[in-house]
C-alpha cells in the first residue's frame, strides 16, 4: 500500500489547501503518515455524519480542528521531503477501526477489506492495443460506462476486443441526455471510476462534465481504436460447435455484416430506450413534443407555455432549470416523490479542495470511501420490513419512519404557505420506495406563481393544449415527456440466441429478466451481461462501482478460460435458480415490494427486476472472482491455429 511521492510541496500552498479539507478524511491521512494512534481517539474523534452531508468539520471545536490542520501540514511536508508513510500495510481490523472513526459510527468489517483493496489498488496505465489473432476475442455491445470499464480491463489483460456503439461517440446515457439541468445525483467523486480520477469542478457533476469525463477516459486508454461507432448490434447467435458468437451488426448507412467473437458482452445499460406514450391527439398538437432524452439543442422555451409530464429524476432536474424562462409551466404528477435536501448541489469545488485530491497522499481514497459508506450501504438496514411494525402502510420500521418524518418536515418547510402543494407533494408510501431524489430547487420552483402542479394523468392532446383525466385543458406550446425508459427490457432491441437456438427474449418474457449475479444466464454460454437484472443500486450510490465489480468478475472468468484452455462457460441452471430465489426472497422483505406505490423497479407481475437487494459491499464480495464450479465447463474444441 503505497502512495507515489510528490515533488516538494510549498508550505503556504499546502496550508491553504488543508484549510479547505474534510477533517475526518485528513485524520485518516494523518494516521497513515505518522502512525500516531491518538489521532483516532478523543478529543480528535469526529462526530457522526448527519444525513448525506460531508461533515467537513467533523464536529470538532476550532481548537482541536487547528491542531489537526497543523499536524497534517507538518506530516505532508515531511512526506513530500522523503519521509515514508508510517502505516502502509494496515490490517483489516485497523482499517475497519479507521473507517469507523472517519464516519463517527460503527462500520462493518467488510468495509475494512474494501478499504484495503482500494488503498492497495495498483495504478492503471494505458497499454498497447492487443494484436489481432493473439488469442481470445471479445465483442462488447455499448461504449457507455459499462462497456468502457470492461474495455480498459481487457486492454490491460491483453485481450483482443471490439466494441460496437450505435451512437457516434462514447458516453452512453451521458451522451444522449442533454436536457436542461441534467446531471448526476451522486457525488462526483463517487460517480467516477477508481482508476481514473478527476478534478471535478462541482460536488455533483453536470452532464457536460460527465460526458467529457467519459470521452477523456476513452482517449486516455486508447479505447476508440477498438470502437465501431454508428454500429448497432441486431442479432447474436451462439455456434456450439465453434464455441463462438456471430453477431449481425447494422452500420449507420444501413449496411449489415457479421462479426464473430469467442465471448459476447452486452453493456447497453438500462436507460437507452425511452418510453414515449401514444396519447390521443398527439399528432394533431401544433406545438413541440420532446422526450427528455432527445432534447433538441435549439429548443427555446423563452416566454412559452410548457407542460412537463412526469415528476421523476429528469423532471426534477429540468423544472428548476427552465422555470425562469417560461411564461407558464404545468407539471403533471402521477405520484409524488421523496426528495432529500441537497446541500452543496450547485456549489463549486474550489481550487484548494481540488488540490488536496492530487497532492495529499491517501486523501482521495479515503474521501471516496467515506462517500461510499454514506451514499451506499448506510441506509440499507432501514429498507428492511419489520414484521412487528405498527404502521406498515406508511413506513417499514422505526428508522424508516424517522426518515419519513424528517423528509416530510423538509418538504413542508420548502412549500411553506402553500397547503395545496403540501397536500399534493408529500408521498404516502415509505421513503426509498422509489428512487430517492435530491431537491435542487424543485419545491421552490413549484411555488412560483406561473407554475401549476396537476395530479391528474395526461389523457390526450388538442391542437394547443394537454387534456387531463378530468377533461380539463392546459394550454401548451411545448410538451416535455419525462416519462422514463424501458428499463425492464434488458439487452433490447438485440435478439440473442444461445444453446439450441434458445431465444433470450422468450426465456425472459417481456419484462422478467433474471441472471446469476446479474451477469450470466443458463443456456447462453460465453455471454456476459453488464448492468443486467437486479444489479441497480436502488438505495443510492454509484453505478460506476458496480461496473468495476462486473468488469473484474468478467475479466477473471476470461482469464480462467485462457489459462485453462476452456472453450465455453455456461452458468449452471441450479446456481442461477438458487440465486434468483434468494434475490426474490430478500426483496420480499424490502421496501421496493411495498404495495403502496408503483415503481419502474418492478415488472408487470410485481417482481423487482432492476434493483439489487444486497448491500453494495455484498455484491463486491460476490464478484471478486469467478468460481468455475458455478459453470458448465467445456474444453476448447479448437486452437487459434485451426479456427
């Protein structure tokens, strides 16, 4: 566990940066550099994080905070001058203790193991492109977060691969979504890959910066060399005799051709196919209708009457961003959403704070680890149903009920003086039953005099208005459909045929996809899924971490195939079925199965299809290695020479 030595640090510059630092994180740096255990004990031990905040002061009084800042300054100067860090190979027990100190509360031992892995991860540097004909070949569908994360791992392992991407650039959802206010609702330093750090400009990244980050990822690792843009995968067929996949692709000019590979990986994501409702009169509407994910760059809303259909994540970001431009704004709400306060949502990260990430050893990793606990698994126990809880209609347990009271108070305070809006905007279902959103000015926007919140569904259009369920007409020049995506149609529209011609769509049905670890499916050898069923971290947190878990697992499976001269790996049906049964049983005891709300997490039969019931740390454990006992293993029928 080492940190690369930095050039000599200017004391004045260092001190200025340290003043902007997060005290709990700096205490971890201090212990690593000095080995002095007193920094983990009172009176320096931080207080518990409250809510989702960063707890920058650690709750320490100014005198103690000054002592910490002085000590960090001296320790970093010593380190930059050549003094090695005192604690470079801490035990899991020590890291667990350090983690608990950093958070001001107990943290499971598993997080100590995660800290060890993150702190000890080797740097990833760009590698030369693998030469054609040098062994195993992989075809990846999609050049978003998932596909590029795997492509980096394959480049590092020297595995020949090609990526087909239907768009004209990398980035996936961050390329196609450009609606006003578009951004991530996870902290920037968590919504990034561990091996590709960024000096983020703000605490919550906005769309352009996120798209730029992913473009830079592709450039830094030379990924574009292996990406075929404007190319859509149409059909994939597995050849049992050849132990290979043949994939029919269609290029932007309509020309089709076939590609072959030993392994096929789908990395198309959940948010690629928009839901566009077919409503009576839509074709007669004389104004403009757009889906949030297809926002025209030249759409001007100034002085126009705008209707927004939906109140999910994209609507909650769009409405505050456009409210000041519109003549009127009508928001159609199917059901209210829980939203948490978002302190610092628009705040920039100043130069001093950014300097710490690049120049102070251990700081970036511990900052990310703290975010991971706060935004991932900390809330997980409160999402479990207490069978003895006396108010199951409104909450799951005592802690969840406390969350309900807190968020209710917050919503009512933001809508103070508007009992009409309070009655419409406070949900009746338990917090976290749907995706928990961040309030970036949403509630204040609803209080504006030219904004109307309508709780009736949209039933149709006239030439210049939207009709609601009561028959009332709402004049509009522009209608924005924030109506979501076909998230339960995994791998669509790609048709996949496996062993014996098995059709993956027929196996799954329209909306009931299942996969072992969300990655592999019986009867489909050498097929791996990224962002497959039941891996979405519904309680919050970053999909980037999940993508790294899946890339590591797939990479390990491919390594075992190469080293063992294995031609095919096929998930055992009993392994898959047992896993799915455990997923479903766990969900039966969790908030997303609560009957009090509708959510895209569930399919038409009520089964939770998108979300994982596991803690993020559990999934990290499950995917650290690929166990060949989970697969039917076929030796290779052919060598590279006689393919």
